[in-house]
C-alpha cells in the first residue's frame, strides 16, 4: 500500500515520489508540524493553499491529549482532524525527554508525568507503536532515545545501542500494513556510532530511515559530516527523513546530502514570533524600519500574505498582539519553505541542483542580515 | 457618492441597500468588529467566505496604534488593511470611557492616557472627526458621550445635551464628501431624553443615525422600549445603526424595530472563548459532552468550520490552546450571524419577517440551554 521511488538525481540530491494510502508526496518534502493535530495558527485550507502534501503530528502530545484511543475511535488522525493527505507521527522519544516531568529511563522504556495534568505514564517501544497505530499516520517511527548535546561518548553509545534494541521491539510490535514504520538512526556526532546504528537498523529491513539526534545544538559542520557519512550507508531506494531540521539553508544542505523528508517548527514558531523567512533573508516584522513600509514581506512571493498585506500592516497587527498576524506570518513562512522544496525538486529533475544551491546561497548572502526590500 | 434606499418592509422591519464608494451593503447587516484593523483570529479571505459586506474599526484603538496619520499615508483603512469593501468607524467616545486611564471630561472633550503606552491625548469632536477622516471609512460617527448604566437621570441628561453640542461640532468639522457622518442618539433608558436627542440631531440633517448607549447593562425591556419609541421619530429614509448589539436574538428584535445596521464583539470574542452560536442555541465547546462527538458544531450550517471539523476536534483544539480553534470558532460564529441577517433580509423581501422571528425563537427555545446535536 506504500511505495517510494527515486525519480531523478542531481549530484547526491534526490527527487522522489512517496505513495501512501492518503496520496502521494513529492520529495524532497517539508512537513509542517501539527503538534496537537493542527498546524498552529492556520487552518486546513491554508495548508492546502500553501501546497502542503504531508503533515507531522506528535505522538507524545496526542497520547496525552486527547488520547490516542479517542483519536482511534474517531477515525484516527485523518478522521479526527479532517486532513485528507498523508501524516507522519514521531515516536514520542524526543518530546518525552524535552517536555515531560520526572522522567525515569530504564531498558523497558520511560516513566514520566504528563506536562498537561501530571498523570503518570510509561512510554515503551510497544506503547509508542500502539499509540502510532491508533493515530494511524501513514508513516510512523520506531521508539528511540535521543541523547542531549553535548553528552559523554559513553552516554551516546549507550543511547544508540538502546535505540537499536528499541527499534527491534518497535518492529515486532508493529502490525499495520497501511503504515510504514521507519527506524531512527542515532549516534550523536560520532561517525562510527552513526554507522553502527545505521547498519544495525538495515538488518531489520525498515522501509525507510529517520536520522534523529541532530539539530539539538551540535555545530553545523558536525551535522553535515554525519549526513555525508550516512549517505552511502543508507539504502538509496528507501526514503530518508532528517528529523527536526531546520532553517531554509539547512534544508538545502540536507537535500544536497540525499535527504528526502524534513520537519521543523521554525516556519510556524518564528511566524508567531514575528520573524519571516524570505528569498532575501529573514525579516523581523517588529523592526521600526517597517513602520510605514507598503511593500509585502517578500516582493517576489506569490503567497496569500504577500499578495494581500504590507509590512506596515503586518508589523501593526503583530505589535497589537492580533492572532491574525500569527496566521498571516505562518502562511508566508510555510509557503516559503514549501516553495523552496518545490524549487529544489524542480532543479533536481532538471539536473541543476548545484546551480540552485549556489543561487540560493548568493541571494541570502546579498541581503543579510535583514532584507532590504525592493 | 453614498445613498440608502429602503427596498421592502415587513411590519416595521426594513430591507434596504446602502451604497458606498467601496460597494453596496444589503441591510439589515451585521458588521464584524475589526478593532485594530483586523477581525480577530480571521483573515480577509475568511471574512469574504462568510459573506461579510462591511467591517467596523475602532477609532480609539487606531488613533493610538498605529496612528491615524500613518494609516492615512498608507491609503486609509482600505489601503492599510487591504479590505476592499466598506468600513464604518465609531467615534472613540465609548472606548475612551471604557478603556483609557485618567480621563478628564470637559466641554472641550476628553483628556486621557493611552492604554497602550500611557501617552497623553485629548479627544474632541474635531479630533474624532479628523481621525475618522484620516482613517477614511465610508461611515463615520459624530463624537458622543456614552453615560454608564445605571446613572442618575441628571447625568444622562447632561451627557445627552453634550452629545448634541458635540454632534454639531462634529458636523462642522467634517469635510469628506466620500464619507457619511452619522449622528448618535443618546438618552439612556429615558424615552423623553431619547426623543429630545433624536429631534435635535434631526435638525442637523445627518444622513444616518446611530443609537448609542444601549447594550451597556440595561434591562432588555428598556432597550426594546427605546427602539420602539425612536422608530417613528427617526426618518424612515435614512439608515439606523444600533451600536454594540448584541446576541442573535437581540439582532432579530432590533430588526423587528426598524434597525438596519449592527455590530458586536460577541461572535468573535465568544468564539475565542469557546462558545458557539448555533441554530439550536449556544454550544460551549469545552463541555465534556462533546469529548467524542463526531458531529459538526451546527449540523444545519454550511460554513467552512461545520463542513470540516467535529465538535470533538474543536473541543480538543480549544482545550489545547491552539490558535486554530479561535479561528475555526470565529468563522462559524460570524457565518451564523451574517447568515441570520441574510435570512432576515430574505424574509422581509418576502413579507414574512414575523414568521421568521417566531420560527427563530422556537428553534432556540426547543434546545436551550445547550444544543443537543442531531
């Protein structure tokens, strides 16, 4: 019921097609983050308008509220949220370490208290997979342990080994044929641990692979080295998902290293905080220079926000605390992200990805640190 | 450049057509409140989709932030916000008494400090009209004094007399021919003061009349009596605007007494607070009874929210504090308000308003206090 095909390459960059029970995803693709079953500050029709093909939802948040059993009774994420396209759920591993209280980690899993109501929970590989089967996303993730950065090598080694054991338990617990379960590569910034993690996962025959534990504070050079090292190890015929990354520049560098799927809260979170990503760099809309600026946020952008709102108006709405500002800035940022991925894909299909990458970098460099406008 | 025509009557209810430089308004009409130049939690395309024909913006808020001179330089409210249809601005009189600090009322006007930054301001009839000319709405209001309820009769009498004097000064200061300036009838719940206020305004030849100082805490019976008393006094050929009213039932009773225009924050504010107005009464979406309810908020409603979201999903988003909940509930409430007005207008054109009114009341009574669903 699911398939993935690499349609074209340009250097190491790949253009592919992921087919799911809820429709196709053209890769490389960016997945807007719908933590609690909605992408913050926008509606489904906004997501359709910006061209989102697949959404991410967070296992940790949804198992706590409204509860995965309730979501299952209402038809899974698709029935519950009404989003007709594909969904991906994460494993809950990262959130349980970053958000929950009173964590206790054992080989069995993680005991914690809900950040919503303090109730006690135990998240294991089996429970994570059960939650994800209840949520019914098209793509699910094996339960993993994501070590912090920095951490002693021994701690990373232990977390990586446990992630392998948990991947095996996750795989054994997974029973939906209409859902793909990805293994997650851990190993921090240590290339030998990354390689070991990847090779152990390969033996289990996962249909796709996530690369976790990056974008947690490590130097960008380390991240690039990990991706460079994993590229020839991971099977070329299976999709690769770089978790939680990143800025538009990070996405370009990820695609350059063979990544197919991305998610990140930056376009939505920064939108709510008044920061826009544009073809000329970042725009902090509260900056006084935009007080009377009649130009749209990005004069080259055809999104709804740029077609209908000036920087002066958006600045005013943001400073007045209007919810509409969060919506409009989020719409633009998501459009910019998704459009950047679409343009990358097009350049790969044309065999011109390297030209795109260089032009993208030049455009940003020409106007940093704050876009100048027309 | 502006005109108003009563097209049909049914009892005392009127169906009319207000033509403005920014398009027509079919009356009776409800104006969504866009305090700071945006209707909270929705975008222009949402407003277009629910069928809004005219928006209200608040003079007090916009003169303080971003400032009326800035709005004027960016093309007035229409250029600044991008809303192409008609706008109405209020006089700032009500807000300066309810929101500002350190008010000092004199015959000249009201001295106050901004609730935004504490800066000192003087709002006079001349300044209110200047601000409104800068904002450039199609309909503007004379500066008025809105006494609180309850207040001693002498205080109401004094405020009413001052409102007349300020109306004269407002009229003298008004110079835009593409903008209608309405006089505001005050007088509290005292029918003789209301009549005196109206007759004094009539002598000044305003093109339309607002009825202020209601929906401030007075008994509903008093409000109905004021409207009944004013109906034969106000000229039938000119539009009548009942300020700040009210619930859907209030709107029906206002139309029954000859009112053409309404505004109120209830559909937007209550939407953000999780309360829906439906054909079967009000729905508090946080109610536990909706926890697993797969029905839309109002099964009879064709709005975007009711076509795409269940009560269970909306309840979850609201409880999770998701901005998207505010957007979806606001869209439904605005649709319900605007649709109620459209249906009233249709019933008037068919000479069947009284049937509509009775059916509307029966439908609500059958399901109070909380809609039961299908």
